[in-house]
């Protein structure tokens, strides 16, 4: 989890692999070109990099791959929504872009030790939680019951669908839901918080929850968790706000008393709750 000494400095990275995930979403695997920086580079699940396309701009993108021992394998899953992400979507193997990071607060993996774990996610929110899934798979004995509640607008928009069987085989209980089913869909239909309402044998005091997705989904999921008896202090969420410097200098992502880039993106629910659903602060 070592931010660069000079947080303004972008290091070039080569694109090693490009994988198309779902419509408009691509996963890139990057390798830092500077061997010294690559050797030092470490991130923790939940952190993000600022990816820079020269002449176009910079965007915050979470790490979506497993924690690695160096900067020779940095994985990002990116939705093409606008100017910079569109430019990134046009890059291919051997192209380079700039990487500034890792930035931000990680998911507090230590609070999951010996606890039941529920990951709750919707849409592209699965990307920042995928490194947590890999950690849950790596040492299952460190945790209690491990559950993933995951929703998408339609079955074809479920991210990493090809990995779900392996996640299940490792003992993770997975409940999927979609807003609109298709004729082949056998899972739930409805919004993600309903999965929390329906969860059988939830042990509230022994459970820790991580939420990531659209703010409205996180808001209602947290409400469902509290209604099931969970404490606010046992729920964490990851916030996405428009950010520029990514280390608490410029104020673009100021959110109440917090800079989402520096105090977040991962925040405890009781800290984040007063500001949720307020678009601009
Ligand atoms: C901590 C953090 C982690 C993120 N992780 C990922 C990730 O793993 N994968 C991914 O695809 N995206 C992620 N994002 C969102 C990503 O940064 C934005 O989609 C990107 O900045 C859009 O830039 P653009 O130039 O392509 O689009 P623009 O042309 O700037 O904007 C296009 C549209 O996207 C909206 N937008 C711009 N910035 C954001 C933002 N930060 N959050 C939400 N909407 C925004 C704009 O309001 C506009 O409607 C993350 C954002 C943050 C803050």
C-alpha cells in the first residue's frame, strides 16, 4: 500500500492484456515500465490508481485483480462512459498509459477475521470488490460464512460471470439478482437490498459487510442490513466522486468534512451516512 513519494508523478505502464467483459466494459492488465517502481508497488483491495492518457486526461480506477507482490501485474476493469475512458477503451496490447497510485483507503480486511462476511454489490461495483473475493478464496479458514450478494440490470451485464463457478466452488455462497430477467434466468429478480432481506440465518453481531455500487443501492442495502440487526459500525462502503488530484489537495471530491480520495474511497457507514444521497456538497 505504498503511495509514490511524489503523488503527482505518473509512471508509464504497458498494457499486457485486454479482455472484453460485458458491453462497454474492458479489463486491462498493466505492467509498470520503471523496474524500481514496479518492485516497490503494492496495493490493498479497495485502493485505486489514477490512469492518465496523455493529451486527454486522468481518471480514478480501482484495482480489480488479485493483490500481487509487485507492479508487474495491475488489473483494472473500466467502463467506457466519457472522454478519458473512451480513449482508454481504444488502447490495445503494448500501448502505454500513465499510472499514479495506489491511492485511497483500502477495505479493512482485518475486521473480517473470524467473522461472517457479506459482500454486497451492484453493476460495476463488483470490480473494487473482486480483490476481496480473491482474499476470501485464498485463506478461507480466516473467515466464517462468506456470502456475495450481487445484482445487475440484466443477466448479460453480470461482470466476471465466467468466474462465478470457481468462487462458488471455493465455498462462497452467491446470490444473484437482476432487474430484468431473460428466458434463461433462474435467479432472483429485483433490487439488491432484497437479497439482504431474504438472507437466511444471518448472524448480525458476527457479520461484517462491504458495500460497493450505485449510491442509491448502497443506501438501501445499508438500511436493510440495519433492519436485520447489524450495527452501523460493522458496515463499510466505497464512494465514487469526481476527483482530480487524488490525495486531498484540490478539493474536487470534498464530501462534507471528507476528501473521498484521501479519507476514502472506503468509509465506514456511520461516517458516510450523513452525506449519502446528497449529490453535491
Ligand atoms: C475511487 C474511484 C474508483 C473508481 N473505480 C472505477 C472502476 O474501477 N472502473 C470504472 O469504470 N470506473 C471507476 N470509477 C469512475 C471513473 O473514475 C469515471 O467513470 C471516470 O472518471 C469518467 O471519466 P471520463 O473522462 O471517461 O468521463 P467524463 O467525460 O468525465 O464523464 C462522463 C460521465 O461520467 C460521469 N463521471 C465522471 N466522473 C465520475 C466519477 N468519478 N464517478 C461517477 N461518474 C463519473 C460524469 O458525470 C458524466 O456523466 C471510479 C471512480 C472513483 C472516484
